[in-house]
C-alpha cells in the first residue's frame, strides 16, 4: 500500500486539492476511474457514474482526469491553492534536497544518451 498521507513533507489533508465530479455532467464513461493510479475514484454502478471516494489520495497539482474527461464533469480548485501551499510549507527546499539525492541517477541516465 502506498502512502499518500504527505506531499513533500506536508500533511496531505492540509492541502484542499482534489477533484469533484458534477453528477449532472458525468456521462458514466469511467475514464477517470480507469486512469487514476491513486484510487481517488470508484464507480457507482447503480447511478452509472464515477464518484470521488479517496480525495486526499489525489496527487497535488494533478489534473489528468479532468483533462481527459469527455464531458467536462471533473473540476479542481484553483491552482493557487497549490502555489500557496508550496510557499507556506517551504516545498521548494524539500524538492531541492530530493534533486540532490537523485543527481547521480540523472548523470547515469544522461550517459546513456
């Protein structure tokens, strides 16, 4: 089981970033359920539409499901929520540390090209 409780050290529940499905627009294709690798969605077979069941599993900043929804039924809050969280919690510092940890991997991959 993957741990989605934190995003770059920030408790995930402190960032209100997750999708909402408009049931009036949802055509029940299930695309979002199929493409989301974080199990944010489930499918309600009785109503024949997708539902958000694990909102805080959503990767902060990701909008893939919304971009691929043929009915435009999935909405996210403003990206400003993510930008504010980055500033408030000093996420860039954590990101830079992660990049330092991976620099050797980047160099090795670059040698292959």
